[in-house]
């Protein structure tokens, strides 16, 4: 009988999670959800079911739960996807080189759309990111700043594409790369080349030249792929 009760509770939690998911997608990040007691009363379920529902929503990356504050709508930043990338690598179901292949395929076409759809604000952001790269390049102790500017540049290109799905995919890739590069003694590899290649990508996008933007992005990312063994060194491959 207890097993049946557990099974029923799981089904109720899953159905409630599906119902709340439909409501959550229309809410702004950070917005508070009803309390545990309010949800239990509204849907006629126990608080145990509500707590299980909250756990499912956290797993889906839809909400955050803080003691004493309840559930709030999560920022859809792709962290759950980034965790999956890490799991694939740790379980040897995928390699770092294959992750870079995904990046190459996505970002080459992303740059094409960015060249056609970028705004003046996007171009200014790309210029600031490259300026930060140049300043970090002059300071041997500014590796973290270089890394942030490096990854931010690619996220700006994703936004400039005008397609929110690119940003959703690129953010978790960058989240994984941020952790991998931060612990890898080989980053940055050929930092001056990274800056020059970023400038070429930005110039192509500013010129509204899709073919040039694609070529510049491929040239940059293929060089990164050739040196992937240096970037991670002792980090998991």
C-alpha cells in the first residue's frame, strides 16, 4: 500500500510541476511563486507533494528555492545544460574536442546572422569586449579578466544574431568553458591571436558581411580546436 501511495504522490507531483511550468514561462525571472501552503490549498494536495513538485521544477531549471523565501522564477541561463555537458565529459560519452566542434558549427552561422541583424549597441559591446581583451593582454596578472572578455564577446555575437536560441545554447557552453579554462594552465593559448581574430570577427559583423563573418569565426575557432590539448592540459578531456 505504501508503494502505491509513493507512486501516486510522484504522479501528482509531476502533473503539478507541468501545470506550474506553464504558468512560470509567462513570469519574469525573480518573481515569487505562491507559498507551499498556498499551493497545497489551491491544488488540494499535501505539502509533501508541493515539496516534491518544487524539487522537479528546480531540476528543470525553472525555479530556485531558498529557505524562508520559497520558490522564485529562475533566470533561464542554461546552467542545467552546462551541468549535462560536464556529465557527458566525465562519463567519457563526449570529448572536449567534440564540444568545440559543436561550438564551431553553431558560432560560424551565428556570426552570419549577426552580420545581418546587429545593432549599434551590439557593435559598441563588441568593441568594449575587445578593448577589455587588449587591456588584459597588457597585464600578465589579468588572466581572469581576459577569460571573461573572451567569453563575453561570443555571447554578444549570439545576442546580435537576433535569435534567442543561440544565446540559450551558447551560455551553457561558455559556462562549461569558463570552469575548464579557469583550471587549465594552458589558457589563454596565443592570446594575441585571440584578440586579432576577435577584431576581425567584429569588423566583419560591423561591415554587414556574412561571408567574411563566417570565415573569420571559423578561422578563430579552428585555431582554438587545434590547440585544445594546451588549453586544458591536466583538466579532464
